C-alpha cells in the first residue's frame, strides 16, 4: 500500500505520464526523474493542445512549482 | 478528538473526497495518499465541471500548492 | 491576555468561524482544527455567497495559503 | 531606538491600526497579537471602503501573506 | 565597500527612501527599520501618486514580499 | 540511469538549451551553470519569439522561480 | 570555469548590468551587491523603457523575488 504521494510517482517511473501546468499547458512523456519539489524530467516528450500533439521536444525538465497534476494513467 | 488538520485527511484515506484547485477545477476520487505539503494522490479520479463528470483519469497526483479545499464528504 | 495570533484561533475551537479565501469565497463552520500554516478544518460547513448559504459541504479541509481572514465572531 | 520592524508593531499593541491587504481591502482595529509571519489579530474590527465603515466584524485573524501594510497611526 | 544588499539599506537608516510596491504604490519616508525579509518601517511617510503626495500616514510597516524596490536617493 | 531531475541539467552543461519563462518568454543558450533553485546562467543567449531570434544578449542569469521548463534538446 | 549561477553575478560586480523585473520594468546600473535571494543593489541606476532612459534613480535596492533576469552584458 502507498502511504505517500511520491510513492505514486515512483511507481510511474519509466512509464508515460501526463503533466499539466498552471498555465494550462500539457506534456506527455516517459517519467525519467522527479524530486521532492516535484521537479520532473520527461523523455520522448510531446506537448499537447486540445488532445493533439503540438510539438515533440525530446527530454524536458519541468519546474515543480508550475505543475498542477501528474497522471500516470496517460 | 482531532487536533490537527491532517488528522481529518487521515480519516478520509480510502474514501471519496472532493478536491478543488485554485483555478476552479474539481476532482473526485479515493484519497490514496497525502503529505504535509498537501500533495495528494487520488484513485479512480473523475474531473468534474458544473457538477458533471468531465473526464475519468484514474490515478492522479495533485500538487499541494494548487489546492484550495479537500472535502471528505464528497 | 493573548500574545500570539494562533491563541485567537485556539479560543475559537469548536465555535463557528467565518473563513474568507483569496478568491473571495466564504465558508462558515465549526473550527475543528488548525495548524501553523493556518490549514483549517471546519465541521458542518456552509459555503456562503452574498450573505446566503450556497451549499452545505459538511467537513472541509482548507489549505492555509488560500486564506485571507478567519473571524471567530461569525 | 527601534532597530527591527516588529518593534514598531510591538509598540502598537492595544492601539488602533489600519491593515491593508493585497486585494485592496482595509481593516481598522485594536492590534491584539502578531507573529513573525505578520499574521495579525485585531479586536473591535471595522472593514473600511473608501474611508467609510463597511461592516463591523469584532475579532479577526488576518493571514500575514495577504497584508501589504500596517499603519499604527490609523 | 558594500558586499551585501542589506548594507545599502543599513546606510539609508534615518534617511528618506522611496519604496515601490508590486501593485504600483509608492511610499516616501524615513527608513526606521528593516529585516532580512525586507519588511520595512518608515516614519513621516507620504504615499505618492504620479509624483504627488496622495496622503500622509505617519509611521507605516510595509511587508517585505510586497516590495519591488527601495531607493535611498529619494 | 538518472534518478534526479538535476542530473538531466547536469548532462546538458555546455550544450544549448531552451528555457521558457512563466511569462512566455523563451531563451536559447549554452547552459553554463545552475543551482538547486533552478537559477540558470546561459552563454551566447538569444531571446526567441515565435521561433525567431528577437535579440542577442550574451550571458544571462535567469532566476529559477520564473522558469517553467528547460529543454536540453533545443 | 563557473559551476554556480552566483559566480556569474560575482564576475559582474562593479560592471553595468541589465535587470528585468516580473512586471516588465528594466533597470541598468553598476552591480554593487547581491545575495542568495538575488536581492540586488545597483549604483548610478537608470530605469529604461523601450530602450530609452525613463528616469535616473542613483542607488536602488531591488528585491530578488521580483527579478526575472540579470544580464551582465548590458
């Protein structure tokens, strides 16, 4: 059983996740790394808009304080 | 008797809660995990809009600093 | 005599308080718990709008950094 | 001589102060308590708008991070 | 030689300074006290608008996180 | 394997990165330095707008809390 | 070689730098002092607007959390 939120992120390592930012932007990529600030690194990342791929940006570092949600079931 | 706010969240573990974000978005799901930053993980999550299900997103990690309220009586 | 702000909240435990958020929303409920971040749990909570009950939401956890004021004389 | 800002607040204890918030709201009341976060408790508080009393709210706890200024010469 | 920003404020103690806030408001007064959060207390303070005195408010405590700049050469 | 987000930045040292700020501005330059706050220094920096060079600003220090993302694959 | 962002600021001590704030304002002056919060003191400061001098304000203390970028190549 998972008792801490970061356990859920740990279980999602290497899997595709959806990351939504405070400004509404959405990124989908493989969760490569995260830390306690919820800074996140994604691989093979696509930025999405209205459910469609807007651009492919490979590896991306997303600063934690801009993140609203991370969904491992992307 | 509960003396600390996090006790109320602890009592809600495994139960359905409503989470409202600063940008007005609403999520309902089973409270799986939380921490002192009020980072929250929900299971079987639905995003709601005007009282209706907008989309189902399974497991979701919500960053604490975007959260306004959590209501265990959802 | 009360020297610290949290003493005022402590005196209001179990009593009805008005909580106003940064986005203008208002909640009235019995103050069940609070902590140094001013995270607050209310019981028998009503959300109010223009002085009238908008909805009843039972127990609610309000994240401290969204709170502007708490008035024990609600 | 006062070397620290909180000394000025300490000198104002029990006296009427004007507190202005980031959203423009103004409160005048007797300064009952404050802490290092500038959380403040006022007694016999009046909310003011355009220099006039808008409502009387007795005791009020104001969260420090919403406060712009406190003027002991209210 | 000054190596730290607070040294500049220390040199301005007792002198008139201009303080500009994030919301555009401007205050000019004698710098009485400050701390590491840049909380500031001014004496004989005037609020200015478009270069003109808007109101005189005597002593005022300004919370540091609302401040953009402090100019000792006011 | 990289376990921490800052490892991804470390691997990008000396290489061109794209940095996007909360206000939408974009900078491309060689990543010279970063710290745990994600303060960043770029060399040979260009500010970009709509995919085109807006101005060249040589070395630039970008404060971490204004940064949304850093993409080493710029 | 510089490994930390503050090294870049240290190298710019006494030289003219451009400082841009979150609200779009721009200041150019000699970098006199800075600290880990990126609080900055400039000497012989000019505020600029659209590339032109708007006003001269001598010495100015700029609070770090309002700063977006500092460019030593101003």
